[in-house]
C-alpha cells in the first residue's frame, strides 16, 4: 500500500475470495505448501484511520503439484566419428528458470557430476567421451530438483573395417532412452 507508512495499515489475506488471515499489522503471510494450497491469493490493506478505506492487491495465482517434473535428455546427432562431439540437451517442459547438473558414468566407474558450476543456466553440453549420461534441473533458494532424466549412452565403437582395406574407423553412437 503506497499511502502512508506500512505501520498505518492493517492487512488481511484471501484465497479464492475467502479470508484466510484476518486484519492485522503483518504485511506478509507464510504457510507450508500442500496440493490444497493452489488458488488465487490477494492482500487487502485497510488504513488504520478508516474502516472504509481499503486497497486490494492484484490476484496472484499459485499452482501446487505433487508431481515432480522430470528432465528430458536429447542428443543432436548420432553416428559421429571418434573425436567429434555430440551435444546433449537437458530440458524441463513445464516452466523456466532452471539450472542444470550433468552426470556421467561408465560400466567401470561410479556416477560423478561432470558439470559442478551451480550457476550454469545453459541446458546443453558437448561431449566426446563415451559413457552413460543423465541430467537434472534445479532452481530456487531452497533448492528444488527435477527427477533425473532417463540415461543416454554414448558409445565409442572401433574395429569397423572397409572391404579390402586395413583402414580403421571409430564411431560414437547415441542410443536414446537406454536404461
């Protein structure tokens, strides 16, 4: 409320047109979120000097879901020779503002985070090493994570010979959705 000081006002809060907090001096309201918390919220201020002078905020719509979004991992191309790079893209379709974490393992190693920069907002990486990759999104001051993406495997295959030739070729193959 812009007229006067904050201490010149009493505030109440409504959800879906129903009062949830009666008039008091607090200009904030906090609560634990549940799926029942979804709705349209509004603050109403009443000037202390008058019971008739009220100002209403805009409605803010809050949607709470018990479903944790799942990251999706895609590759830009397949069948590239060794030494080339494949770009992996991690996305979450439902909303914006995600930062991304990337993980890699092999059949001989445990999974490790390969991008540890917590401020990374780009949703892609370029890889040239074979391995099993996955990603997840994160956001918020109290960090909220998406579910991990399905794993994607990048293989380096050797021993491919041309007919009547000793020339060797190696290929990097992306296999989407390998579990």
